[in-house]
C-alpha cells in the first residue's frame, strides 16, 4: 500500500473512532437525564455500548468472510453514513422517546442499533486491507492503533472542545460530520480497491512455539477484557478522588487510557518480527500490567508523603475543592494532575494491554480469508469480557470490597495467566515467580482507610472513610474540634454546622408561611437539611442522596464533642434519606413539596449541570405545592440568570448568593421573617451564632434583578455552560 493511500486509510479510521467516543459521552449525558448519574445508570450505558460493539464485531466478522475487499469497503462506508444519519437524529429522537422508555432494559436496547453498526467497522476494514497472511497481524495492528488513537482524540476533544463550545447537540453533529467524512473517504478507497489474491494458501504452522486452539485465545482475550475494564473502573475511582473530578476528568482519563492502548499496539507492530512466542508475550504482558497496577496502589498507600510528586499531591489533596479547571489555568497543577498522574498511574499498564493485543494477532492469523472473521470473534470475546468486567467490578466489586478489595480480586484472577504460563513453559520460565508476586501484591494492598485517607491528605488514624459502588466519602479533622466532610475528593462543607449551608436551609424555611414538606437534594454534612428543619410546622424532611455511605459515615460521628446539632439532626424523626439521584426521583415521583433545595454544589463539579439547568429548575417548579418555593445557591452569574428564567417570582438574599423562586407570588415581608428568626424556637434550634447569620441574610432580601445578567446565556440540559466553563 502506498504512503498516500495508507494515510487516507488511517484518517478514515481515526475519524470513525473519534466519532464513536463523542457519541458515547453525549448519549450517556442524554441517558443520565432519565436514569440519573449514579453508578448503576453509568454501568447501564457502558454495558449497552459495549454489548452493541461486541454484537457488531461478531456480525462484521461473519459478514467479512463472505465479502471481497471492495465489498467490505463499500459496506464500511455505507455503515458510516448510516451512523451519521442516526447521530444527527439521535438528540431529537432520544429527547422524544427516552422519557417514555421508563424501563432501564429499554434504555439499554435504544443504544444497541447504532453501537452494533460501530462494532462492525474493524472486521470489515481488516477484510478490506489484509493482503497476505504473513502481514495480517501487522495490518490488523495498524488499523486497530489508528481506530483507538481516534477514540482517544474523541475522548479528549469532547469535554475540552465540543461540549464546552458546542454543547451536547453540537458535539453530536460534529461526530456525525466525522462519520460523513469517513464514509466519503471509504467510498473513495473503494473505487481504488485492489483485491487480494484469492488462491493464497494458509500459512504453515509456526515451528518451535506453543500452539493453542483459537477457542483458547478467545477465552484468554475475554479474560483480559474483563481485567482491563475492571482496572479502568478502579483507575477512574482513584483519579476522581485524586484530582477532585470536574467535567473534564472522565474524558481525560479515558483519552490517556486509549492513547496508551494505541501506543502499545503501535509498539507491537514495530516489534512484530520479534514476537516469536506470542503466547509467552501475551501472558507476560497480562501479568506485568496487573503487577504495575498493584505497585501503584501500594506506593500510594505506603510511600511517605514527602516522596517526589507525593509531597505536592498531599498538599493538594488537603485543599477542599482544588482549582477551578477551565476557569483559570494553573499550568504546573494541570500538568501534574492531568498529564503526570495518568502517565504514572495507568498509562504503562495500558501500553502492555496494547502490546498483548499484537501478540494475540501474531498468533492467530494464518489465512487472509479468515482474518476478518477472527478479528470479529476476538473483539466480540474481548468486549464480552469488558462488559462483564464493567458490571461486576462496578456494581458488585466496589459494593462488596471497595477499590482495594476489587483490585485484590483482579490480582487473584490474573494468576490464571501465570498458571497457564507455568504449564506451557515450565518451572524455568518466569511465570511461577510472577504468580507468587501476584499473590504477594494482593496481600500487600493497602486497606480502604489507608488508601483513601492518603488521597484526602490525612493520616489513617485520624480520618473516617467509607466506600461503595456509589462513591467515596470521608471525614477528616481540622483545627479546633472541627471536621471537613468529603465526597469524591471534594469538600464544600464542614462540621460543626454553620456558614452558607445553614443560611441556605434556614432562610428559605423562615421565609415561607408553612413549609410542611421539604425536599433536599444532597446530604453533604447534613447542614442544609438540618437548617431547613428549623420550623415547627415542618412535618417531614426528605433528603435525596446519591452517595449511599454518606449517612452511615455521619452516624459514626455520633457523640463527638461539639457536634450536638448533628446528633439531633440524625435522630430527628422527620428525617428520611433516600439513596437515589435527586433529579430522577423528582421526575419519577409525582409528589408535591412546599420547599425544594439543592445542597450547595460547585458549578464545575461533574454533572452539576443537571442541577443548575433551566430544565431542572422547571422540573422543581412542577413539583411545588401551591405557595411553595425552590431555594438554590447561586455560585455564578449564569445560575442567577437561569433561575430567573425558570421562575416568574424570585427573591435574592446576600447580594444574590441565595435565590428563592416560586410560580406563585412571594411576599417580601422582612419584619415577619425577622420575628421568626428571633423566636425562641429558632434560637434554640440553630444556636445564637447561626441564628444571627440567618437573620442578617433575611434582612438583605430584595426582588431579583432580572436584567442584571441578561447578557449571559443560560445553563441548559444540552448545554451545561457553567459545568464546562463555556465562555458564551
């Protein structure tokens, strides 16, 4: 193949891979509006995407065996065009139909058609461009590396460029443009396709190697997929806490993961002639990447905090919210967290994954006529393993054993590779030692308290931590008998109660005539929900909390000196905590409240756009009883403008830091509110200091200035501008 033709093929497959990752992120965002942003909904989307790719790989492989090279190229180009059409229509279709598909299995099925078409691409391209059996592995590796590198670029571009500047719908249209371009290039390549010689005989068996059946390779590649996706979930959990995740974190993590995979594949292509014993190389890579992953967590748990890189990280981990990535640039911090961290923590392991892929291809390709089918079967087996790994590790492993326990399980499972290597190559091979090292690494893993206290910048003996599938939470001591509460590495609340959270909860409750039924989205330290219960008229306080361990963690502080308000709050018979996505619960339950609040959330936090959008505020308004109101923290001018768009009647407190909105008129009766704040009940419940802060906030009340930020574009479900630091 000429250099120019090879470049066109590479660009075609890079565009196809990039578009697929843009769709994955965008469609996950659309589905999250219906299923929530919890681990179960994320696992559902991931499983649906992977299942479609697996089915498509199998179908594409089966079809490729019956097609000529030109026909395979034509079908690839046609499928890219069909994917582009689906992509262009997907936002409208999913917005119209997903709310009606209340069942998660139906959401799963909704993603299968386009993802199945995406999965067919690699086997078809292999059929189109594999010319000789002796170069089949090199061609497959080259195609795979191009596709995965495209996926890495798509993962990186989606948060940093497309979602930030174009929104969800614009990102999908950009992906569709990539598909249209790939389709056009595919048809151009089809016009100049050269058919491989039809009568080429299969290669003879390779001498001096351990030969295993193709079915065994399928099983090994499926197991490697299980471990790879399991590790990806654990690496994201570590990174989420370590970098204090924002909307940019997931795409960046995924981009480096895929870039490492592509680099390993490219390295394997370069070293292909030296991979004379592919089974040995494959097994060594699998053992090596597991040992590397284990070594990283051991280093995180046990290296002294003054060690290189860790000293800076430890200081950063103590910071409550990190820096506001995308809003201002701290280049040393950005490079450490978003470049150095992935390069050290998981990229070397993903390079070994890519190298093992090439060892696999080196072993199985011996006939041009079956190359496409074999690639399809292998990819289907690997993706089936990936799907199982994402579901079992993400939903079961993290719930039962947390990150440490899940990694131990993967290390023990990885001993299968060492055992196979020992059986194939004997005691003199390194596999017996590798098996022993895997067992030792499993035993040496730091426990949850040591691992997470380190990533919260605290000593294990002083911190309280908890973890399950829904997230990592912690409480660390501060000076003066106070505590900082962490959720996913970020903190926006402390104990004892006081500050903006107390004002947010109490101001709204004291400003309403009869807040009998109160709903709070987010538990945090409990401060907002506690303060919202200041009125005797309040009959029930429903807290919708996504992170399940949060309530139990706060309960472990019972009896601690200086936290009497927390003790009383946790024992309040009016309190009920529901572990669920708050927005989804409001949407699915037709219950009315007198007061709805969202606990204070930084606008750059991942998925914060779901709670600061015009559509969410409209949903909250629809769940208010007559005379009810919604209260929100307004951390940005855009939130202020969006809230005013959603509610016809809005009052602001503390110079617009707190907003109270309602579909019904809101009387501005400061004297009456002040009398409530000075009442014996309020002073007893809040304490003198907090009651005075709340009184000052109430006395600052005034009608919102709707024209103040009219020039700012509002936050929308499909364009969460604050979350992605959009400049518009």
